[in-house]
C-alpha cells in the first residue's frame, strides 16, 4: 500500500515556504518602536525622578552664593538693677543693632560656581539616564521580538513534525517502516511542545520588563512587537570613538565633575582667608535726673575669624579636595578607555551579525530547505529513514532561530552604540 501522496505534496508545499514569510503578518495596531521609546521618555519614573533631581540642583545655585541673612538685635545696655531706671546712669541706653557676615572676597563666587558645576553634572547625568532608558527599551523590545519569532517558528515546526508523525504512522500501519521511527517522531514532537511551553512562559517576563520601562501598569494590554531587520549603515570606528569622547553625556558629566572638583579645591584654599562680621548699633539714652538731655550714641565694629587651627581644619579639607579631583580624573580616564573598548566590541558585533544574517539568507537557509525537500522525496520512496528527515527539518529550524537571533544581536548592538556615542544615529 502506498503512502498518502496528498499529505506528502501538502507537506512539501509547506516546507518550500520560509517560516519567516509564513508569519510575516502582524496586528494592524502594533505600536512602532519609536512610539514606545517616546512613551518611555514621557512616563518612565526613573527618568522623571532624575529630571526632578536636576531641577532641584539648579535651584541650589543662587543660594550657594548668597549672603547670610543679616541679624537684627534690640535691647538695653547697662541698666542698673537698683533702682530699675533708664535715666540714672549715663551709660544706660536702649539699643538697636544690625549685623552682617561678609565672606572673604571671592568665596561667594566660588561657592556658586561649585553648585553650578554640580547642577551641570546632574544635567549630563539626566541625559545619560535618558539614553540608557532608550537603550533598555530597545533591548527589551528586541528580546520580546525574538521570543515571539521563536514561538512562531516553534509552532510552524511543530505542525511539520506532526505531519511527519502522521506519515510515519501511515507507513508503519502498512509495514513500510519500523515502530522506532514512529517513536522517534513522537519524541521529537514532545520536545518541541515542551520548548514551546517554555518560550510562552518566558514572554510575560520579558514583556513585564518592557512595560516597567514604559511606565505602564500590569493591567495594560499585551505589547505587540516585530522582529527588526538589518540596516545598511557602515561604521567608521575612529569617527564613532571621537563622537563618543565629544558627546557622551557620561564623559561630559565627568569633565564637569572635574571642573567642580577644581573649584572646590580653590574654595578650600580660600578658606585660609578670614571672614568678616560687620556690626552697627544705635543707642538711645534718656534725660538725666535733672532733665538734661543726653546725646544718643552709635557704634560700628568689624570682627573677623582667625584661622589659627588651619592644620586641623583647613589643610585636611584642601587635601580632601585635591584627592577628590585626582580621583575624578582617574575615573574619567577609566570611563574613556571603557567606552572606546566597548565601541570596538559593538562595531565588531554589528559586522559579524550582518555577515551571519546575509549568509543565512543567501546560502544556509535555501540549502537547508532544499535538503529537507530532498530528504522528504527520498523518504517517500524509502531511500532514507525518518531519522534523516527529522534531522534535516530540525537543522532548518535551528538555522531559522539563529537568523532571528543574529538580527536581534545586530539591532541590540546598534542600540548600544547609540548609548556609547551619546547620539541617535538612526
């Protein structure tokens, strides 16, 4: 008895169509990646918190260089107790005074400059956080797209394996194959079903991470995504490295921190100079016991602190400021080296992934599909066993998965390059 020729022809038609083409359709309401990035920039709580922190730092600049509030004092001086009268003693008076602390010239400007540099550093930190959130949204989006593509490939491959199993059962029923081939097909189908369950469990985890970055709550509808494609961009590594050194907010923030440390060091050295306290007082005196008016008096004094404990208070602060500046310089050098090295790595990843995708699409996948079709035709006339047919199909499935993974790796590397350069390239 011959095998069902109709089932063989239908299966051959399915195998002749690439899995990616079978599942190319997506929901019409699928939001694009750009719209998701815009949503994250608007609603991400971490980004909004960083914006408020930057705003608060900006509000600290003017107060840092402002004078202390003047002090107003009122009272009486030299009032005798017995008898308690204001006109008994010549030195008794009612006093009204005003005092103002004045830092040594240059200290206020330095304090304001330190606060301004701190606010500037946080401003660059806000830009870095923004770029990092964009990178994380894109990475989560691509991971979710890879999960969906894997699920689609698993379902399509499982459908093909089910047809293989039905064919093997038909051949076994008429004595054209061994029962072991049926068991082999059932085992492979079970493994495929288990893998499908695992990937379907993984999707909510990846989707929850993307929803967190978007600032959404758990009650929102599922997020639909699409597998990204390749870009034709060719990268100049040296140009990218120069762009990163010039525009990366993290590096600019470190430079601002170095400038702040320099101002802080200058301010610490300025603390050797004394501050001043200017006091003005007006004293009103009563008439004497005979009724003769007494002249009112006034006083003006200038006080200053004496930095006699410089070795215990000022010198350690200078040393601290110098150490912090040196530490920031070393950190900047380390971050620059890391950025340059990571750029080199990510550019290499894009080139390797691009070549891999091109190889899969132009050579490996077409050859793998031809291999499956040839194995199916040979199996139909009992020239090969089911094991070879299954191996050919599983190899095709593996190549489809690898192609999707390389596409995702390529686009994730692009997102990383944009973060490292601090510039949107696409």
